């Protein structure tokens, strides 16, 4: 399959374009090896695209509203880093952070100019996701995966070994895959529907509650917008299988019940405390409390959030500096019993604590534009776009909305590993936006 596509479409490509295509295609498969290789290929793609854009005078990729906006943002975080308590640490993250946006532009360029690239990219991501799902499910069944990586008591890691991000990876890559799928297919197949259901189930089994919420959020909207051969019973059957799988797991798998139900209910002081036996069992890493109120996710989360809020109030306009949370959480001005960790586990609070209200303004503008485009796409009749492209665009919008569910716990926003999956859908989004929303 790949050999035929390469022979037909790549044999006459320039060396630069061929290099850009190959390096971009390698990012997702190498994501399974750790952060180094995907970041290396991403950086390489960004550099190659920069060279191509100068050679071909691709001004439209830079002289547009989004590029100007992100350019100002990157300039701000670099200047901001110089004034942080440890500039050399902040600059390691901010200095070349713009490479992620260049990568998004490379995706936009390839999708818009190399139509066959969509199919190759879809197949690469599809095979990668299938491997991750199979490997993680094997780990769930046998306690170790194909690489002999052992499962944790309450969590699965799949091929990521010590990195407990398999649920996050699935939740973020599935919308990208489905968006590409509808660019190259007229209707969803039963195979793709099965992959969709399997992704939700394995994300649940991974024990990553936030990722499961995110993929469930996406699934509800996806099932609303998609039509499976116009047969409602297929969707009903799919939802039934999904619910039965999850409920059965909760009934027969005590560790999954503890992780996905008992632990969050106990940690948040929600309800059924006596029935769930919160006080008599393990104390969930010291995160239970005797306080008679609802807890925000857990006592540990509240400690992180409190420290972040104190940091923000200490420097509300510009913040403390990128990646400064981990270095300042021991400071007596911000410290509490659970203040210290690598980041505050919430995107909004991290942005406010580290780059202040100005950073927060950038964040809210991005969120506003994503929702604005989403609702314009759904309700406006002026957009010239066929049914499949519209569905693909809706899905990629959902992927970006999913990333910015800022009321949920989250990873380190400026983490290179996560940023790859943050900026990947942006390239597809930009391609749609400037082809169908704003053709400038």
C-alpha cells in the first residue's frame, strides 16, 4: 500500500519537499519512543518548511492573522523569560517554542499542496493508533505489553513504559485521525467505527480520568454529527456496546472501579463516602480530608492550585516566568502542604502563574477564535464547503476545543512532548480556515 503511494506521488518530488514529507510522517510513530525523536523530526520539519517557504515565497503562510498573533505571543514569552528568576531555564522552553507553530504551517502546506499526503498521513496515524490500542490492551490482560513493560497497579502505560500518557495520546490523536479520514472518505466504515469504540474503551482502561472525560466529550459530539450509513440502529448498537464494556469492567475489575469511581468520589468528598468505604481503605497517597466540603479534584490538586494563584497574585501582569512553578513552589510566599510539583496541573492557572494576565489574554483569544469558528461552521450558510470537508473541519475544531477544556486537570502546557499533539491539529485547522472561512 505505502510502496505504491510513494512510487506514484513521491518519485518526482524535490528533495526538500520529499524530506519535509518524510520527517513529518515520522513524528507520530516515533512518539512512542519518548520525547526526543518526535521533537527532533518536528524541529527538522519546521526548518525544512522555513527553507521551502523562502524559496517559494510562501507569504500567505506568514502574512495572516494567526501567524501575526502567534508571532506576538512568541516574542512576548521570550522577552518575559529574560525577566524570570532563572532566565536560562525559561529560555530553554520559550527560545525555540515557535518551532511548533512552524510545524503547524508545514502541516497546512502539505495538506493543501500535496493531496496524496492526507492519505499517507492518515495511514501512518491509523497504524500507530491500532498498535497502541492492541499493545495497551495486551498489557491490561496479561500485566505486561509486547515490550515487556509492566502495568502499574491502577494505570496502564502501553508502549510508553514509564510515561503514563497512553490515554492522553489516544484521546488527542483519535480526532486528528477521524478528521483526516473524512477528508479522504465519503462515509465512516464499520472498521473505523470499531476503532473509535476501541479507543474509548482502552482510554478508560488506562486509568487516566481526564483523558477519558476528554474522549467522552469528543465522542458525544462526534456521534451527534456523524451518520453511519444513515442507520440509527448502528449508533445505538455502538453506544450500547461501549456502555456495557465500561459497566462490566467496573463491576468485575476492582482496581478500575477504585481508580475511576471510588478514588475521585472519595478525594473530592462528593457523596456515598460510607458506602465506598473511603476512610477504611488506603488513603490515596494522603489526598483524603476530614473537611466537610467538596474538594476540587483532590487535596493535592487544591495545593497546586493555591500555589499557582499565589504566584499569579504576586506578579499578576507578567507572571513568574515559564517553567518557574517548580522552582518557586517551595518559596514561603507560595508554599503549602501540597504546593510542590512540576506544574500546577491546570492550563489556565499555569498560564496565569507563569506568564500573567497578558498570557491569559492570549489564551482566551485562542479559545474565543476556536469557538467562533466552530459555531460559524455549524450555523453559517455562507461557508462554501462540501459535507465531508465540513465534518472533517468540525472534528478538528472539536480536537482543539478538547485541548482547551481549561477547567480540567492538565499536563505541563510548555512540555515539548505534549506540544506536538497541541499544534498538530492546528495545521489542519489553518488549512480549513484559510480555504473556507477566510480565503485571504
